[in-house]
C-alpha cells in the first residue's frame, strides 16, 4: 500500500492541479459601513451552463482510497461547507506513488483543472463533512471517467 502525507494547501504546491482561492489580503474592490467586497480573486473558463451540487463524505475506519475520477470537459470547484477536507489528486500519466493530497480549510476553495484525477474528499476533524461541487451542467451523467488505483492511505 502507498502512504501519502497530506499537506496544507498553498498556491505554489497546488498549481500543477489547478488553483487555490483564499481570502484576499489587499484592498477590497468596494466597501461601505456594512460590507467589503473583493472581485476577481479567481476565474475559470467553462463551456456552457454550470451546476452546483453538495457532496457529503463520511469518516472511514482508515483513510484509504482505491479509485479516482476525472472530467475531460470541465474544471471542478470544491468549497468546504462545515469542516475541512483532504483532497487526493493525481496528474494524467503519473503513478499512484506520485499522488498528492491537500487539506482544504473552511474559507478556502480549490479549482481542479480539467482531466486531473481526484478521489472523494475525506473529512478532517469530524465524522462527516459536506462541500459544494461546481462544474459544467450534466457532468455527473456525461463526463465522469473512473479508474481503480493501487490502494493509497492518506495520513493527516
């Protein structure tokens, strides 16, 4: 079995898989007494309409994955709702030994590029966690490619 240590996500260590969205540190685009707004902190291109779903994942006896999926026609955005999660990823052409995993905290989001293999997220610190999933409309029925992989244990 392959063991991978999860790491905190940063813009630099995640860039081969996509982009990280974190709270901006600069001046807001607009503000008033009752709000502050930052525009264009991230962007992506998608052909067609999008859909938003929610995925709930459950703590397992061991943090092991043995399968991944990818989408060839859309990037995928994941946003934690109620707990951090760990996200396992693998680039096309890489072996399971080259897989990486990242912890994504509440207040952060990830944009996974098209065709990047990814496993279901694993909850951190709770028995279950939910996250928003945003991608091209119809993706679950039309653009999911799955593959079995050697077992990977994620440590976090």
